[in-house]
C-alpha cells in the first residue's frame, strides 16, 4: 500500500463531516481571570448562563473553602461570585452539588469542613437572586443520614429528590441509601438487603433516560473497582461489575451521556492516574479509551461537568505530581468507542467486508477479536483499525486501544471524501488483515 504518511494516533472513533475530520480529543482551555488551586471541589453546568460553576474544595494549603467560582464558557473567563448578603454555607470539601433546572439553582449537601467538621445540611444557591438559602439544617436529628463526607449522590430535577449512598462519618464508612425531597423536606432511608459494600470518596452519575443511579469505585481499606446501579423507582441495587475493569480508584471524575454511556477519567489508586474508560450499561462492559497524544496530567480530586448540547466534558483542578488549576475539555464525547454486537467469543481474528459496499457516504465495518494467550491477560488485545486512501495515505485511525475478546462494529462516514477506492486495515499483535471499500457518490 506504499508509504503511510505519519499521523498522530489520537482517536478511537471519528466522524468525517463537511470536509473535515471530527474526533474525540483532549485540549487545554486557555482561560483568563484568577482562579486558585482547588481539589475536592464540586462543579455543575448552568445552562442559562452557559457557565461552569465550581464551589468549595480545598486550597493549596489543604484548607476547606466556601467560595463560588464561575467559568464563562463563551469567553473562558473565571470570576468569583460574591453572594448577596444572608447566611452562607460553611466552607467544605468532598460534598455533592447538583443543578436544579426548575429553580435555576445549585444545590449542595454534606461534606467536611474546618477542624474535620462533618455536615448533613442542604443549601440552595439561586442564580436569579445571587444568594444562598438553607434548605435543611445541619444537625443530629433522628430519621436523617448522619453527618458525613465523601458520599456520592444524584438529583432528579423533576421529582426534586436527592438520592445518596454511603460516605465517611464520625463512626467510619457507611453503606446506607437515603433520599431527600427538596420540596417536602422529607428524608427517607432506602437501604435494602442487597446494596454495595461500605465506602467513601466514590463517584456517581444519574442515568436520567434509564432512571438509574450509578456509583463506581471509592475507598474502604483501599481503592475499589466495582460498579453498581440503583433503580430509582424502587431503590433496588444491582452489581454490574464485569470481569475486565479499570484499575481501582477513588476521587475520579465520572460523567454520563444518553444511551447508558459512562465515562471516567483519572483518580487516585496506587498513584494519581490520567487514564480514561467507558462503561456501556447495555452491554455491561468497560472499554479502555486511548486518550491520544495530548492529555491532562495524572490527577485526583479534580471536578468536571458534561455539556450535552455541546457534547463535551470539562475538568478543572485536582492534585497529582503538583497542584493544578488548569482547565481541560474532551470534545465529541459521544463519538468515542465502538459498539460490541455479540456476546459470543470468536475463535479467530476476522475483518469483515464493510456494508453496504459501494457506499454513499456511510458504511459500517465489523471485526472479531478472539481470546489470545499472547495478548494482554488473554481476554484483552491491543487493536488498531485504520483507513487509507488508494495511495496508502492514512485517512484516520478509527480504533487504537485495548479491547476484550468479542465482535465489534465501527461506523465510517465519507461525506468529506471524494469518490474512489479506500482500504481499511485491522492489526492486533501478529494479525493483520486489509479489506477494500468503494465510496461512490
């Protein structure tokens, strides 16, 4: 096929649109304004103001803070939000925060403050009035979750309910499930006989289209690596941890996008990490995502948001080899990865003919990855799928990462390419196979 033109292999999945290649990738956001080093803060997306709102956390000295910062996503400028009078929540870190779309407000609950104080209070910050209001007071009342930090929870904007699981308390780590209605101000314990083991510092997402509360990882006597889902209609937990999974961690970011897709980045295990993994709830599998040539430094305690309308994840801050106050974005989030199409483990490698062929402008490519004793852990292999033009010039790297044994399908869109013959090549270890496809416009 001739000499392959050099190209940095930075994508797992791509879309060719209007003559340009669109792909998932990391890029640093050059921001203006002064924002401090922060770790263990929370962040939400304010769609009305098109802002990333960051609250609390620990500063470079490790001290809890109670400040609100806003990143304007139109001009990427940081400013501090100064509330209008009234009481403010005490400084804290490892608390939880949510966007309440019906009230155009940020809600926070729990956390750890000065002198290791623990909280079980709930506060609301109204973006319209630029002020805090106390929703539920901090205290030791019966029938409510005890004061804690490092919990993980989600918020349902329609019902107005917070659902939270576990955390660290004055009595150690817990494994309880609670819900709180911000309208009726009623706490209810939802702990069932089947639930995740005790932990703290885990992460959570709200799978709104599936009605699920999903938690991952955390810490007990060491970092954890399991993933669980809770059906919010009946508060039933289910362990959905597959055999192949990311290295154990806590203090990572975790986002969700429609269709049962979960993405985690970074965290702390035996050391700070900057790897990315995707979990497909429909298939119950983890997939390692090659982050590309440009990637944020390994870190833990960073915070992040996902903006569905822009299909991008934004992360801020954290700690690793140093303290960070940088801001990064991962674009085209929903385009990453490939679709597993069968639970049957193939007996041999195979790259199938694309279909349809000829195509205009969209086609699909299927391939099979068997168990390979020479590969990573026998059930995982380094896999690369590349597309070339007739001269052997590299068009794009469709897949470049670690996959478990199975059958997969990748889409290809040739909208921005001229009619002609193209080649696609699958390689894994010593296996290499090439097929020809025809784009006919």
